[in-house]
C-alpha cells in the first residue's frame, strides 16, 4: 500500500501527517510509528508479518516477524512449527516457543493439545517431533514437547505465546487483561 507523505491532517493535529492504512485515513507522528510501519519497506505499510513468494507467484505466510525462534543462527517462525504440528492427524492445537540454549541460542519447545480420543504417549511425542523435522526441516525439530489440556488465549482466540514463555522461564507474566477466562 502506498502512502501520500505530503497530505496534511487538520490544523488541530499540527505536526502529523496523513497515511493510508486498511482503507482508512490515519494520522501518525514522525517518530517510532513512522519508522516501524512505514520506513521498514520503502513506500509500503509493514504490518509485521513475514511471507515468501515462490517462483510460481504463490505466497507462503510465515507468521509474525517478532515471533521468531533463533536456532543455531537460523530464524524460524513459530507459525511454521505450529502449522506443521496442526497438520498431523492427532493434533488439535499447538504453540511453539524458544528457550535459551548456550550452544544453539534457543531451543524449541512445543505445547500440544491433542484431538479428542487421542492419548498422549512418549511414542506420540517422538512421532510428532519427527513429523516437524520431516515437514519443516531438521532445525525446526522440537527439543521438548509437552502435551497440555489448553493454551492461554486472548478473547479473539490468539495464542498468548508471551504468557507461555514467561511461565516456562519463570518470568513475570505481565498484563493478562486480554486473556480469555
């Protein structure tokens, strides 16, 4: 989406510029909003999602750029790992986080909710780890897998990975006012 940098807002909004976002006029300051959303890719509004386009023109959405697990210098999107797990017939939902690792930078831990009627087992955990390795690649194979009955979500249904990560690492959870109860 292109923007018109020179279009001004009303005089009561002195010092602001008008941009274009989701087909609605938007006034924004020249500070961090400008740098984060407009200067990342010249002339394009950057929403924070990563995608690749193959030679046939198909787009593959990889997930949020701020939701990346860095394993041995390689950046893996948590969405790629989660999507591969959810494509397995036994898995209903999944969440992936990175945990600190002295050698690899981060190691991958996944939290998995199984479909009704599927029982957790060590064998299934090994199968799911191998499945991710086959679908995404060796670097994406989870180091740890935990079966859970539920995942923390916002009221709109988004998995709150920061809450999962904080609990796992014993850190403060922070604001959970949007957490589904």
